[in-house]
């Protein structure tokens, strides 16, 4: 049984969704990032960058246990392990990797910064209401959703006509488009994709994992941990 180190955030959802989609049994260890669990020595042995998600697979390569951190690396590992959601043949795998890295290096960080400066920073103590940062990350997130919409105008899914780990990676952040102050009226293909993925039972189950623990980061002590204030 795979051990999942997790908190209900868009990055955590990537792996809970993948485990559900792949039909893998897993045990969840909640890493309360507002309480500082990510800095505990036992977790840092698994994830030295003090970020979740992470996994331990007791049945790793050659049958030996392995721990893996970084959501993109975990998704690639699980897809290779199961032979699922990674395309058929090298060309499709390259397309999956392209859009997976697009999410990991672009959409995730930019949407995350949009959330921070639009929702959280103005409510810090003292308030950090920064128009330049808000405009920059709102606009860049919108640009990325435009890229996504154009891709989905020609393909059912991000990597082509097949559902993949790239879609699982992107869905969580994209599902929170309202908090990033985006609109979908001019992005019908992105809306179609969001609606389709949101209807998948495994996506719903992965999103629901630990949902009762999901907060709004308004707690001052949690802010000090999360935002180093």
C-alpha cells in the first residue's frame, strides 16, 4: 500500500486523483501545512524541500521501498509503474511530459501567486495590497488559460485525444479559476474540459480527500508558517 503524505491543496489533489484513477491502494498521512508539519524532521527525510505531496512506495524499483517528492516526479513514477495515463508510444509520452512540465513550471506557480496576492496578501498583518503584483499574476494566469483553451480547441485533453497525468496535474489549479479572478466566457474549450474532468468519479474522490481540513489561510498563526511572517 502506497503511503501518501498530503494536504488538501491543488498540488495534493494531483496525487490523490492519480491514485484514485489508477486504482492503487494508499494510506493517507495528513501534513498540516498551516501547523508546520512539513518542517518536521521525519517528513524532511521524505521531502527535503519541505513541500507536500510526497509518497513512499514499499514496492518500488526492484521490489525495494522508495520515497518520492515533487508532484510531477510522483505522477511520472506512478504512470510508469502502472502503465496508465502516459500515452501509447514515445510521441504521446513526449506530449504528456510537455504539458505536465507546463503545469509544474507555469500554471501551478503563476496561479499560486495569483491566489496569494489577490486573496491572502491583502488580509495579512500588516496588509500587503500590491497592485503591481496583483495585476502581474492575474494577467499571467489569464495568459496561461488562453494557451490551455487554444490547445483544448484542437484536442480533447492536454496531451491529445487521451486522458493523462498532465490533465490530472492541471485540473486542481484550473478548477480554482474564480479565486484567481479569471473568466471562462471567452474560454469555452477550457470550460468544457473542466466540466468533463470534474464529473469523473476518481477526480471527485481525490478532491474530497481531507476536504474538511481545507481552510482559507486566515488564521494568523498559520499565515506565519505558510508565508514566513
